[in-house]
């Protein structure tokens, strides 16, 4: 009993304790379930037609396309290309998903036999025929290259001859290519089906013909809306709200942010300039006197020494006059080119001399199992040439370069720029018809000079270029200064308000999308965009290093997906209402007046030609459909009533009209209209499927 009394006396406290424990349990369960939910979101990159696209399926596609591009183009993946790859993979993934779902619903597939026919059959896919991987030496698609490639990646004996990494890369390439072939063909079939549903009828054909049949000459008088001051036109909030509700569908938006940012260009300081100037002056004496001109130039210049004769067109414009008026070993500079932000100086290595502008060459490329065998063949061919043999025929027979051999060994016209010195020393000094050879171990090239262009002045020049860059100290100072500003102005309002007195310019960026990699013209700003969408309006970021800028971002607003708020489009709506009211005023003023009278009331006038129903823009009138829609029905020299146009109120008349003498050809018109519609269907069909797919983008959530 005593125990029960104690419980009663402490009942309220007990209820509080138990209640708190239950609350903690419930919150804990909610947090855990919420955590699971958000983790699931992070595990998915999108939801399309209610189906989740997992990041574990999506990320390998990015790696896959990266490997394909490296193999196809032999290029490294820099940040720009990487961003393009991510965007391509996203678009491909979404397009493939909506297309495959639709085709599955209607029972459309690609059969195994159909796929095989597009790969090694008679209807080769354009995906395959345009791939560099399967082209021959002439740059043409070779089906044998496809068969050899497939044998390489499938035949166990052949794969053992390649490294594990190479085999994986080639298999990745083929997996991507095969999937692209299937998707491309599926879209062709689907588009073909949709195209059959669009058939131009006779009325459309007649309408299109008539719209272009006549050409009218029009005289008009126009008074622009800006002739009436905005301040004289009252617009109420009620009117704005009514127009907003009427046009609300026009103001749908994706999720977007409005931000303010400071971007400080990483530019060299005065001290950087002085140090760079002192450095190039320090090396001037050595540059002017050294006999090791190539070594000294390459050691000190951002541009490598070119041991080539150069024409005026090939020389830096800062050195043209010096190069052709000064003697050997003369030095010019150093100078500072402000546009290029570089210090430069030049030295004449060889005096200006007359040499052919370019020469036309043919060659025979020889390669045998040994240097001796190659040399013997070269001697034999040269003997044959001395006895009158045709160089082109010998090239077709003996040259190992199949691409040029097919054309009699012809290389074409070459200049001295970028061509091996040994070739130039012969080709640009020997007469037409002369042959020479270049030996390189087992390889020998026999050349013949077919033709030379007229001689021009050329000079050999050594140039030292030293780009002026911001030093690490300068970069650190710029970074620290902006960092201090951000710390002291850590809310958006202060960030914007105090910039000017701290010598910063604040720039506003509208509509920064969640998937954007740019903020206005600042590219590679992906990190800053991610920060924006992880924070709230009013927040100011830390300092980012973006390309050649140091930047900080302040969030003004984040607009969720849906309809733009009234306040954000209020100015647009107000301008439209004002325009409508101005049109009413001007139309009323113009009632009962002809063009001549209106010109006296500050209306502008002009004559425009070749106007018809199909026009969308015409001369000084601009884009005024109110005129184009009426021009065909107007009687000659009869003036229209005052019309509300895009830019002002217009009165016009047709003073001349000519008709196309071409007879109506129903079949021809229908073919043209069908072709126009069929051209648009591939893009429109996919876009329509995407709109219906309720796509949710979680890439950067």
C-alpha cells in the first residue's frame, strides 16, 4: 500500500519521464527512417515513369563514355570534356528510359537478327559506319575492321596477347557502341511509326501554297508605345493579379537560384610585372650572344624554338618589321604586349632570303626487314627513275603508305612550317623534278619535287616569350582579402551593400539551375552551385577558386519548381498591361485619320516589300503579325484601321501586289510539308515522352 502511495505521489513525474522516453523513441525512429529515406535519394540519380535510376547503374555509364571518347579521339579528358560527358550521359539515360518504356508498351523491339544485320550484315548502322575505330587508311568504313575487332575481344587466344586493361577498354567501347546501335534503331522505328500518323491533307497544301503565292508592297505609319511615358499609365495590383492568373502557365519554372557574387580575376600585380621585366632583361645579354640559341631559347621561353624559315605571315606581328630590316644576330626587345600579357624579344638567326613559298611533293615510303634490304630497294628505284621510270607508278607498286600510294605517292603542297628540317633543306633548295631521300634505319622516304611556288622573303628567328602570370603571393593576397570580406559580410544584405567601398563589384546571376556548371560567364563553377543548393537565402559562401577567378557567392533567393511568384514577374505583367492601355489610347487617337494625317502627328512611315501571309519579319516594320495576317486580304490602296502591334499602333495599306506565276502542284506541296513535319518529329517525339514521364532529377541532391 505504501508503495502504491509513493507511485501516486510521484505520478506526474513518472508520466513526464515515460512520455519523454516514448518521444525520444519516436524521434529516434523518425530520424532513422528519415536518414534511410535521404540515403535512398542519394542512391538514386533520377526517377522516370515512377522507376528509380540507381547511381550504381548511372556512374559506370560516365566511366564508359569517358573510355569511348579516349579510344575514339585519342584525347585526355579535361574538365570541359568531363562536364560534357556527364551531360551526355544524363540525356542519353533519360532518352533511353522513356523510349524503351514506350516501345515496351507498344511491343516494339530490336531482334537479335536485326542487331546482327546492323553490325556485320547489309544494313550497317550509321553509329558503326561513322566510328573512327573501324575506318581504313583512306578514312572509309571497313566492315572487316569490325569483324577483326569483335574477334579480338571474344577470342580467348587473341585476348591473351593483350593486357587485361586493354581488353577491358575495348569491351567497354563495344558495350557502349552496341547499346547506341540498338537505341538509335529503336528510335528510328518509333519515329517511323509516329511519322506515319502525320499526313498532310489537301487543304493544308493549298493553304501553304496560297500563303506564299503573292508578294505585297506595303506603306505603313506607326507610333511606338514608348511615345507615351510609363509614368502616365496607372496599373493597379488587381489588374496585375488578374493577368497573372490568366497567364500563369507561362510562368512555370524549374528549380533555380538568384545569387549575388564577387569574382576577382587572378591578375598579376605591379610587383609581379616588375619581377618579370627584370628577369627577361637579365637573360637578354645571353640571348644576344649565345651560339646555343636553341637551348637558351627553349630554357627561357614559353614558346619552343623553331629552326624554320618563316614568311611575314608566319611571324609574330610585333617582330615583322625588325625581321626584314635588321641583320643576323640583331636583337629586338624585350617588349611587353599588353593584349597577350607577355614579355617578348627576338633575335635574327639567319638573314632574310628568297625561298619558295611552298613546294609540291610526292614520296615513296620504303620499309623492309633490314636497313640493308631497304637501302637496296631504294637504290633500285632511283636507278629506275634515272632510266625514265614513272615515279607515280613506282609509288603505287612499292610504297608502304597505302593512302598516298593510291594517288601515285602525292603528298601535295607543303610549307616549311612544322616540316622536318632535313626535308625542307632539300625540298626548298632543289629544282623541280629532282629527287632526294631521307634515311631512318629500316625506313627510307624517296621524294620528288613536282612543283614550286614563287619565291618570297623568309627569315629564321628565335623568339623568347614569357607570359606574365600572377605569382603565388599575389594569388594568396587576393584570396585572403576576399576571405576577410566574406567573414566580415556574412549575410547577403551586407555582402551586397558593402562591396563598393571595399573595391569589389557585386554581380547578380538569375536562374542558376541545380545542374548548372556555370554562374553567368564563370565556367567550371560546379562546386559553387552545389554549395548554393545546400544552403538557404541570406547565406554567404566561403571563397572558391574557379579557373582564373577567386569568387564568393551570396544567395538572394531559391525558387522551387512550379510557378514563379507574382512578385518575380510583376514588372513583366505591368509592362504588358501598360502596353495594352497605350494601344487603346493610340488606337482611339488614330480613329478616322489616314496615313498622311498620322505622319503629321509624329507617326513614323516607311515602305516595305515582299510581304505575305508567311512573313515573320519585314524590314523596318520588324515582327508584326497583325500586318502579315491581313496583307493578303486587303484591297489595293485601301487603308487598314489602327492595329495593335508588338511595338506600336500601325495603320497600313497595300500599294502593289504581284503573284507567283508558278502553278499549284498538290503532290509537290504535300511532299514539302510532309518533309518539314518528319524533320521535326524525332526531337518532338522524345520531348513529348519526357514531359509525360514525370522526371525527377536527384543528381545533386
